[in-house]
């Protein structure tokens, strides 16, 4: 349970800190344009990635606990 909560919180804050909201694209002519993601879409994307990360972390923790039980 703690693994899911902690992985969600850590991944959420890391994504907020390091995920870019503004992306630059270069056209064929060499012109650069910026695409700004709106805040609601940005935070829903971060939320989705955090949920996926926490689900993967919980699955890995469950597999690790089952493998430790088999060794005992």
C-alpha cells in the first residue's frame, strides 16, 4: 500500500519538475514554433503518468514479495 502512495507522490513531483509544458518544433523552412500545453491537459497528463508509474511499482513490489516467500 505504501509503495503505491509513495511512488505516486514521487513520480508526480518529478514529472511536475521535469516535464516540459512548452515544446518547440522546427518547420521545413527552418522556422521554429512553440506549442504550449494548457494547464488542465498538462496536469491530467502528469496524473495519468503518475498512476501508471504507481501501478507498475505495486506490481513489481508484489512480485518481489512473492519471490521472497518462495525462497523461505
